[in-house]
């Protein structure tokens, strides 16, 4: 009985070529861009903070209107911190947006020619 050799690879038969066959197009995708992802996340956070602020203010107004909450406690404790949080986050978001559109500042070469001193006289 002949010995079976499993180390040899059998040739893979190629399918017959059809002249009308065209391979499916390969879908192209854009490379990952961290800046787009970061801006999307910042936008989501800004929208979330605005919705939080809207719901809290609306809910407090409803409860104060129904007489279930005292307005002074809420306005002194919750509103200032929530407004500060939303204002800081939104300011950071829109500040980073405007920083991208600004022209870069000229780079100084270290010389003091033409630089004004404290008196404005260039010395």
C-alpha cells in the first residue's frame, strides 16, 4: 500500500474566466480622523448640557408653579452651579471653534528692533 503524504499541497484549481464577470467594487471609506470625532463628542456634550439645563429649569418652574418647591432654595443652590457648568462647557466648545478659524499670530524672531518698551518709545 502506498504511503499517504500530507505535507505536499495540492494545487488549487482556478475557476474558468468568464469574460462578462466583473469583480464587485470595493467600498472606499475615509480614514479615521480624530479631530472629527473630537468635535462630534464636544458637540454632543454641549447639546446634552443644554438639554439638561432646559429640563432642570422647566422642571423647577413646574414644581414651583404647583407649590411643591420653594423657589428661593432652588435659585440659590442649583441654578448658579448649573449655569456655571453649562456656560463653561459651551464657552470651551465655541472658543475652540473660533480658534480654528483665526489667523495664526506672527512668530517673533527674537530681535527687539521695532519693539516698544513700557514708555512706547522703543527702548
